[in-house]
C-alpha cells in the first residue's frame, strides 16, 4: 500500500517563500493580461425573407500593471478581438430576400503600466521597465444572406458593419544608481472588415447576390506624450513607439479610416548619457473594390 508523506507540500512552500523574501532586491515583476475574445453572432435562418444574423459582442479590455520596487518590471496587455457578426439567412422560396448580416463587435482596449511602487524609490544597480499594449481588432461584419429565385431574384441582405479597433495606452518609468532602460509600445486595434463579396448564385437559378453595403471599422489612434521616464547615475535610455490601427476594408460599403499615431518625448536629466527614441506609424489605409482607402498622417516629435 502506498502512503503519502504528510506536510511535504507545506514545508516546500515555506522554504520557497523564505528564499524569495531574502532575495527580494533581485525580484522582477512580470504581468501579462489578455482580454477574452468577443462572442460571434448567430447566423440567420432560411426563410421568406431570410432572418438577419445577430451582432457579435465586443472583445474584453485588458489592463496590466507591473508596479513594484524591483529592478526589472514588465507589463503586457492584449485586448480581446471582437466577435464576428452572424451571416444573414438564405432567402427561400423563389423570389425571397436574404437576411442582413450582423454587425461585428469592437476590439477591447489595452492599457499597460510598468514602474516603481514607492514614489522616489531608487534601485541599486541597473534597472529596466517595459510596457506593451496591443488593443484588440474589430471583427468582420456578417455577410448578407443570398437571395433565391429565377427571373426576378430577391434582394441580398446587407453585410454587417465591421467593428472598431480598441484603444491602447502604455507608460513606463524607473530610477536606478546604474543604467536605466525604459520602453513603452502601444498599438491601436485594427478596424474590422466587411466579409461581403458577391456570392455564387443559387443553384436553382439566377439567385441574387448579397449586397456589399456594410461599413468597415475604424482603426484606433494612439497618442504617446512622454509615456516613458526615468533617472540614473549611469546611462539612461528612453524609447516609446505608437502604432495606429489599420483601417477596415470593404467591397461596396464605406471603408474604415486608419488610426493616427503621435509620439512626443522630451527629457532633461543629469545622467552620464542620454538616449531618446520616439517613433510613430499611422495605420494602413483600407481597400475597396470601387475606390481607394484613406489613411491618417504620421506625427513624430522627438526632443
């Protein structure tokens, strides 16, 4: 017969806790949070007309805070992607219209912060702080239901709207007697597209195609204004990056707009060496089968 050794787990836990408390000055705080994906809409049913697909739900937001009196702090937040819209129901019998597609859910927001817990705390040695936020993308709108018929076909359903991208924010800072390296990156969520290409005609005859009039989602803009900070006796490196979300694409509806990006960084310090990096990239424009998309400009300031 096998016997378990009593209290073994409790003893190990106590030893581990003691070891960590002794080496507390070398701790590093790492936090990563991901928001849940939105729920997809339900497809419509066949009928006269076909029923509409239901809307997808929004992705959940994510907040990651790695704020502790440690040498290395790192926070990563990823917003959940929105749920796709349901497909419109097929129109039946002959001459029946298809149902509209459901609208898509928006992407979840993302916020990441890394820094020292105690105000004015200075770490002994070299220190780092990194914060990264990726907002969730908007989902695709549901395709419209196909019409059915010979002769005069019914109307196809409209495609659902694409979801908007979530917003992103990141901030990081630290102070150290040695060198200090701090970075923050924020990426806005991409707008959802409209999945609504003309469909194959119904096998019974010249069925109508689903129309592509759903609107695409908008990419989220990102603005970073002195999102990173720090001080050190040695070298100090501060870097921040802003990326706008891409515009959603369409077939025949209204295209989404790309997210704007702005990154501004200024610093006065007595550190032995200073390195600043401020980067910004606007989101890519949309595509559309009847016209081109539009992107927002990139704004970059580094001092």
